[in-house]
C-alpha cells in the first residue's frame, strides 16, 4: 500500500469516529505515553496544543505543568516559515491564543532552547510500522 493510500484509509477511519470515540482513544494514548520511561522522567517536553482532529494531550500537558516540568509547544513565525519552542506555563484560556490556521500557542511564549528538550511528541495522521510519520 502506498503512503497516499494509507493516508486515505486513515482519514476515512478518523472521519467515522464519534467525539466520544476520539476522547476514549486520546485518553488511552495519554495513558500509554505517561507509562513510557523517557516521557515519565523527562524534565522538558515539547508537545502540541491539538487541533480538533488530533490526539488530545491536554490532560497530560496540564499534569506535567502541575508537576513543575517544563512544557513547551511549537510557536510558528509565519513570515520566515520557522518554528521554535515556546514555554506553555498554563492550560487556562488566558494563557493560550488561537493563531493562524486555528493553531493554538502560548500567549506569552518565552523561548525554550532546543538543546534542553528531552522528549518531543509530534502529531501525525498516522505512522507506519517503523514509526515513520505519514503526514498531518
């Protein structure tokens, strides 16, 4: 099966899921992520604030912030097409703004140096058996 065929098949499965099924799946993924040793012991984590069709890590992000871990998310500079890690200090509505294309970012994103990040969690439409990302 080609990458395009895999993407199409995954999109169809995701489109057929109810909101409740998405929540259950997100919860299961969060539970699994929290059990991975490198994630459980990381001091600095780069994750993402999910779009409606992505795995919702909000519970984990909030938990890690409460544990005083450094949580950062991508901050996009559209003019030069770059991303950097920005500190996510809180999950409350005042700390998060909705930017271009509906991407949510910290309202005051202090930069987090890339070389301090222990774990990166990347959203993806799907992943192949080797862990390769099939796209967004």
